[in-house]
């Protein structure tokens, strides 16, 4: 058995390593249905100041592609639905498309994927649907003749409506009417190693079932989970459930090796007064917890141990979009480049937004930071996440189940573990809640637990049981 000091050193070391690793799985959508967007050079600078590694364009705007040259940011470009008939019927049109939109910029601009069409399968345009695979194949052939085959992948983007069924996740299946085109598409994905790109939105799941329990499930907050009786897996959040529904649909057509990419997911921070779901608090919880979930690399129950590439929706609000107000309020950043709300994407804050001032007693007996520290670095200060006073055992048990069902290592509070005694729900939950907070990124929202927890600077460690603090 490791001495405890080594164990906690090892723990901090692992934490640092996981933060230092590349986060190539975090991308963002750059929609341009707006008349107030910053200049491309400013957007390129903004992206470089964040841990976002990939950006998805809906078209192939040369100004932004050029602005991203030599930034090492991966770029997804799109061919519009309107181009599909010509791409499908005319190989030369596809060659011209590649020669115009890819060749002049690559490799300085790191184009990684071309999406041919957006949500075509669910467009109800049978003509487009039948031309989708031929268009994709012509774009692939054009890349091959430009010697870019394999370097740049080709795919298309689907809405979740391609699934006839997704609950429980193991029963995920595509609409039977789509099977033949879907098999051709997946055959192409499988043969070329290109991803199956889809847009899961827990937000829309919540708008169609607006119970508080569903909200917690969608926002990665403590909840009782949803049990899949076919696999005996209890899902603790909607994002994983939706992805595993997609995984099951792919597996049912025997495409177990085709990788899934989340082309869009997000949550609006405001909406019309009759809309349920949009709010600053919800948007911040969804995106912040999603990013922490991706960074944990826990993966989903059916795809454990790695994070799917996920393009957040979206970089900016798109003020010219039609529909309810929420459609114009998905932006993570404002046109003046300030954050709409902080989800810990900024590099300069070491990925952790400022922790709200902990309510420390004035006479803290051994403060580790000077009281008048002019520029506190919150992520380096020793703080712990602790249950609030008066929280019921039932709520603490729910928190405990949530954390330990969430891929966090709860062995210390199991029999024989250093923190097993005292063997009470309160003690075990306190340990587990702090562990989740420390591993998920030490963001204020990682210490919420439906308002049953708070951040403290008093070290709760006792005897041989060390509560990690994440301080350096
Ligand atoms: C996927 O590709 C692999 C390797 O090329 C092949 O062996 C396999 O049969 C393909 N799967 C399907 C379902 O076509």
C-alpha cells in the first residue's frame, strides 16, 4: 500500500497530467447567420486564447479559413445542401469545389473534415437523400485526385431524428425507412475512417419533458438516473444516454468501428417568456458540466475511456436566425469577444473560472493565502467542497450514488479504504462530493449538488483520510 502522502502526490500528479493533455475533443460551431460578427482575425485570436481545438464552419468562408492558418486549430468545412445535386451528378463540380475551397488553404489551414450537407436524411427531400452518398463519394474522389484523401475526411451531419427510438439507449435504432441509405453511408464511413456526425441536444429532450428530474439529468446534476434493463446500466446524464442510443443504432447495423462525432450540442442562455429551459444558469451548467465530463475522459457506458469529439453550439449568437428567441441565444461569446458566461474554456485561467469567494470565517486560524492577495489564483488555493449544514441523509445518499456512479474512484470510502470510517452516509458523501469537485475541474458549479454543497477553506481531512484539495 502506498503511504498516503505518495498517494495524494500521485493524485495531484494525475490531475495535472490530465489537464496538460491535449483537449482535441473540444470544438465549437461557428455559425454566421449574423450581421454583428467580429472580424475573422479577432475570432482566430479568441479561439487561440481558449482550449478549443477545432472549429466547425457550416460553409467554407475563405476569410475565416485563412485567418485560422498556422494556428493548429482543426477546421471542419461544409458543402451546402444546395450543392448536393451538382456534386452528385458531376465529378468535375466536386473537383472544382475541392480546388476552390480546400486546395488553396491546406495544409496551413488545418482542414480535417468536409461535411457534405446538413441534416439531409431528415429533410424530407427524397431527391437530396438519394443523392447524398453519390455526392460524398465524388468529394472523396476529388480529394483523392488532389492527393488529400485520408488527410481530410468526408462525412455528413445528422439530426437525432434519424433515430426512430433511443430510449433506453440499448434499443437505439434508425428509422427502418432510412436503412438502405444509412447502410451505404455507414459503409462509406467505415471504409474511409470518417466519423458519423450527429447533433444530440439534451436541451430539446428537456423542452419536450420539462420535469425537474429531467432537467437534472440533462444538466449533469445529481439525479436518480435512468436504468437500461437490457444492459443493467444506470445512465446518469442525457448526453451519455443519447450518445449510447446512437452507438446502439450503429452497432445494430454492425458498424461497431465507425466513430461518432458530436457535430452540435448546446443550451440557450435566454429565450422568450413562454420558453421552458433557456436560462443563463442552465446554459452555464450544461456547457460547464459537459466540458468537465469530456475532460474527465470517462466516456459513455458503451464507449468508455475516451471522449467523443464534441463541437459546442455555438461560438457566437446568430442574431439573424428566425424562430423563438432561444435560437439567437446559444453563443458562448459576445461580438465584443467577452464571454457570455464562463464555462472554463479560457487558457489564461488554467481552465477554471474564478471561484466565488468562499464564505470563510474571519478568524480562520491558519489561512494559507495572504488576506490581501492582490491577484488570487483560485485554482491554487486549497479549498474543498463540503455538504451544507442540515442536508438530509437521503439527499446525501443521492449525491453519493451520483458521484460513485459517475466514474469517480470511490475506493477510499469502501471497506478497507482510508476514509471508510466513520461508516456513515454523511461522511462518505462528504468525501465523494469533494472528490468529484476536485476532479471535475474545481468550477463553482462542480460544487452545487442541487444547492446542497458549498466551498470551504477548512480542511475536512482527518486521521489517515486525506480529502484532496487540488492546491499546488
Ligand atoms: C468495416 O470495415 C472493415 C475493414 O475494412 C471490414 O472488415 C468490415 O467488414 C466493415 N464492416 C461492415 C459492417 O461493413
